[in-house]
C-alpha cells in the first residue's frame, strides 16, 4: 500500500525532499525574524478565501472568524518555518477538516496568489513555502481518502507537515 507521503508527492508533483526543504533552513530568520511577512501572507490569503466566489469553498471556513483564521495561520506558519512556538502555546493543534482534491486546488490557488503578491517574502522562500503547501494539501487529501477507504481512519501516521521545525 502506498504511504500518505508517497501519495502526497504523486498527487502534488512535489517530492518529499522538496516539500521539506523548509526544514533545511530557517525561513522565519531569512525573512528578518519578525512575524510581519507571515501576517502579510495570512491576511492576503484569508482576504481571498473569505471573498471567494465559490460558496462551497467559503463554507469550509464559515465556522471561523476571518481575524481568528489569520492569526491561527500566521502563528502556525511562524512556528513551522522556524520561529517561536506561538501556535502550539496558544492552540496546541490544528483543527482537522476534510480536504478534497477540489478544495486543495482552490486553497492552493489562493495561497499561490497570496504568495505572489506578498512583497515581504523573497522568491526563494516563496518557492520553498509553496512546495510545502502543495505537498501538505495533498497529504491531507490522501488522509481523507484513506479514512474513507478504511472508515476507522489512519491514526498514528507519521506527519512532518504540522510538526515544529526541529531544534537547531
């Protein structure tokens, strides 16, 4: 049976080594060691999400206030990209929700646009982040499909997507 990581690589077109290139550097420090680039990206992204013309997509986020979604995302990104553990200290875990192929592509569309227009993030960091986002989106899709196939889920599967960056 193909692992979730392998499925994510196949479906996303991003090799795991490229997806986790973010672990080989400290993007938080590379962007100045300040939250602002992540706040900019998250604000840009969620503005697009909450204004999406597709009602089905907006409904995925209907349970969260935009301001909360922005804060959750930038704190998660800061932590995952090598900064302080703001997200874990405040929230602990990311809320689970089902991600279909269609939802992943829509999410990635908005994230690519947000990255493209966030001037406070350099091109190399944008490329590494987008590889991570693309692989992660399809890791979540693979998890949903595995859960549907096995009905009991796939708890215990190793996941680097949400893990904090290893201490240096």
